[in-house]
C-alpha cells in the first residue's frame, strides 16, 4: 500500500533528521563543574580590577603595555598554563607613553580643563602659558590668513562640538526581545546601498597637512574636540603616525596635540567668539622611545591529549587607547578569557585538542596582532604572498569577546552555516543566562575577523548593550563594568572552548568561495 506507507516514511525521515540534528553532544557534567567554579568562585573581577586599576592604559608598544604584558605572562603561569610567551608580531616603531598632562584656563576665569594628549605626539617644553585663538583652516587658501600669526599660541583647531544629550534623556538602549528575535530571524542581510562617492575637493587640507602647518607656524599647543560625548575626551593617534611607522622622528616633528572635553573646549570657544581673550597654561610630558621595538601578542595554553596538535583559541585584545584603562574595551574581554582558562584548569579539564588563549596587541590600530598571528601560524589561502601554512588544517575555531562587557545573549555565525549545529548545541546549557540567539549575521571590527577573512572559523559573541563603558574615552573604568555579566561570559567561553576541544570533528568551515 504505497500511498499509505509514504506518509509514514516521511514521518520517519523527519524523526531521523531531527535526531541527527541533535547529535552534537553536550557534556552536562563538565558544564556543571564549569558553572560551579565560574559562578561560585569567580576571579573574573579580580583580573578586571588588577588590569584596569593597577596596570591601567595599555597603548600598543608603550612601556605601559610592556609592563602589563609581563604581568599577563606571570598570571597565565600562575593559572597553570604552559607555553606562556609574548610572541612578537611586527616592528612597531618606538614606544610612546604619556607621563603628565595639565591644561588650565587662567583667564578670563580660572578653570582646570580635562584633557589628554593625542598618542604619538610630542610634549611641551615645560610649562607654557599661551593665548588661545580660534583657527579655522579647511582649504589651502585658508592658510594665508593665519600664516605668521600663530607662534606661541594655543590653537582651537576644531569647531565647537555640540553635546549629545540623548544618552541622558533615553538611557542606554538595552537589547529588547524584539531586537534579539530579529537578529535571529533576519537571515538574509538587507543589501547595503553603495555609499555615495565622495568627491574630494583637492583644495581640502588633510589632518596631516593641518598639523604640519601648525608645527611650521610654531604653535604652543593644538587643542581639539572631535566628539560631543558628555564629559568625555575622545582622541586617538596622530594622523599620519601609522604612515610614518610610529617613528621617533614623526613623533618629535609633530606639534603638541591635546584633546579636550566638549564642555571645556566649547566654553573657551564661546569666550573667544565674544572677542574676550583666553589665556591657558599647558604642560605635556610624553616619553618617546629611542629605538624601534616589536609589538607582541601574549599566548598560553592547556595542552591537548590525543588531538593535541589541533588547537582551539579564545581571545581578546589586550591593547587599549591611552586616556583610560579601557575597562570595558577590552579589559573585560581579557578578564573573561583569562578566567575561562582558569576555570578549565581548576575543573581539571583534559581537552583532546589544545586550548590556547591569545591576548592580542595592535587591535585598536587595525587588528595588527591577530592578522599577523593568523598569517604566521595558519596562512591565508586567498593571498599567494602568504600562502597556506601546515597549521591551517590544525585550527578548529577561534572565539572572541570585544563588544563591551555586556553578557552573551547569543553568537553570530559569521555566515558559517556549517557551524550552526555545533554552536547552537553548545548554547543549550545557558538558556537561563538568557543566551539563546544564533544569528547568521556577520559582524566586524575586531579580531575574529582576522580568522574569518582567511576562511577559518572565527566568532564573536552577541552581547547585550550595557550602561557605562567609555568607548575609547577617558571615562572607561572598573566601576561601570557589570561583574555578573563577565562571570557568565567566562563560563560560556570556557564551555565553548571545552566542547570545541572535545568534539569528534573540528568546527566546520564555510564552503570554499
Ligand atoms: Zn575593542
């Protein structure tokens, strides 16, 4: 009776299909140990506090960073990791460290100003007092009206920055259930409209040209404010620093450049606009290294057993910008990765594959540490100058945290449908954390990209948005990092690393393009 058998066969097939979809095993006994250690005996905020409070800011290739990496190596050894090392990845120019900064308005009213030097710039010759002046140079023709008038001046070089009040009015938009649902359900990313082609006015001055002009004119200090975030100083590296290879010459040939909070900057600007003179006192001491040094990633591992030449990597970037410890970006990711390794050691994990933690350098300047590491250890099949290294077949997967300190609510598949079954199954023990979303979307701007772009499985967790956290400002400290979120994240990170290290197969890769 074929007509009656067919529905039965179909049902059987469906049952079988459902069963095979469930065959990715979850080691609930190990998950229990990991949860117990990570939730009841967590050390994650100890790591967070030591790094953010004691070590502080860690600009790539600063003496601050070198000191911090020594601590990191010591801590990895304390945890019981082996093969602990700082692996140099490139010549990274000379070191740059800010030792001291002070900016005061002296007239018409005394006021201390909150300000930080832009990285890779030089300091002042001691304490300087200078008249402030608004300078608006956009195109070449603008230079003439200022030429010969700026010697010894404190230049307000950017327009006033309107302050953005929306975070105060609306609060921080936590992810809503509707948003999480849509992250899961929107499986075909809407085509992005091509950005309009900017027609660049050849007369327009580049940031490098503006700085060169100020330097040639002998200004005392270039003041700037490029963001209207409340109370926050935002400002990174000197334009042109990367092009000159973070060279000592480039740093010494730069003017002194100081970024100021919008409130303080705008106040000086408004006074000057009234025609009332503003006098400031400024002192900046930046320590600039003598010779080119190598920047490094720091690695440590738990060796595998029968598949020990294969590797599962977890990580986060250890480097920061210079104006705060960057407790959220990305001290929080580092604390989670360290804590995940500590948990695995404490519960006595004996992974089949080697589990390695790599804490990157050079991320903030453009993923330099992770890209160099991937090229060196795994290679790149899409770049014949790099080629494929034997290690390429030995990597199972890389897991990254770098979207702030909020708790994991899911994971982005990065378009890797082949990995869906594994990454989904391993999420099951964390439904009570609210970790439920598998989004097939691809996300960028951090170190998993270095793996994904060469065809290796690299993933970033989908994280909640949380209040606080300075986003590369002077305001990113321990106080606003949510400890419970980091505890949960370390548990998840440890469990994912463990399951990937124990699986019968590597985490599958995307089909070859
Ligand atoms: Zn980051």
